[in-house]
């Protein structure tokens, strides 16, 4: 019983050592600071190809780990198997991250380099244009003497007289419009005075007619009294004896 157990432990230990050796054989080469050594990228196309390859290998490593993880649960030393699978995946991902970082760095550096080249080319072109403009001989400026204006005719023209007449008419119309309320008030006041005068004349004529009628009535009454004879007084009766 004891011998059988020792045999199983020895076999398991040998399997672990073998897996560890395989894992170390697939580990990437490291530089003096412990980072994976990545070949230098020489072009943007090469950087894009590296990034594409990194994505493919990362997906393959994840799939392999998933399969290996299922297999480990059927083994005797499950944890040791899982640790070995995780370590293998970690080493692969470390190498892929290093490749990915180097490719991205090259693309950024190349973009900056091309931008600097374009900027330098633009500045050089602007400098050459400025030198050419400065070296160019300016053309003489042609001085154009304006023609003298024709003499104005003596007196005012027809258009000027028409304009003055129109201005006078407009001024008079504006003055009439401004004086219209006062003129209407004056006309209303004059009409009222005329009406009052007519009414006063009517009252005077009526009083004269009344006085004449009274005078005529008095005269007629006096004439009638004068034309009537006086009645004789009766003779006195003598007293009886």
C-alpha cells in the first residue's frame, strides 16, 4: 500500500517536472531587465502585420487555456495542472503584449516623423515663396490723372429749379398740415361769431317789432277815445216849497 502510494507520488512529480520544462522551453527570450526581446519593426505594414498576428495568437492562447483547464479537472493534481496552464498562458500573453507595445510605439513614432517632415516641407516652401516675393522687382505704378470735370452751366438747371419748386411745395404742404388745427379752430370761431350776430339781429328786430306794435296799439286806442262824444250831465231838480 505504501509502495503504491509512493509510486503514484513519484509519477505525479515527474509529470509536473516535465510540464515545467515544457513551459520554460516555450518562454520568450528576455533582455537584461527581464522584458521579452522583440525584433525591431521597420515599416508600418510590418507593424500592422504584427498587431494582427498578436490578436490571432492571443485568441489561440485563450482557447488553448480553456481546453487545458477542462482537461486539468480530470487529473489527479488539478491545481498543479491549472497552475502550469496559467503560467503558459501568462508567458504567451507577456510576449504578445511586448510585441504589441513595440508595434504601436513604431506606428506612433512613424506618424510623428512623417508629420515633422510635412511641417518642415511646408516651412521650407513658405520660406522659398517669401524669398521669391522679396527678390521680385515691383512693377511701376501707373499714375492716372483724372480728367477735369466739365464746367457747370451758368444759372440753375431745369432739374435744380424743379427740385427747388418741389421743396417749396413740400414745405408749404407741411406748414399747411401743421396749421390745419389752428385754421379749423379759427374758422369754427368765426362761424360761431356769425351765428351769434344773426341771432342778435333777430332778437333786436323782434324787440323793435314788439315796440312798434305796442305804439300802434296805444295810438289806435287814443284815437278811438278822442272820436267818442262826451255824455251831458242831468239838470239839477229844484227843491220843493
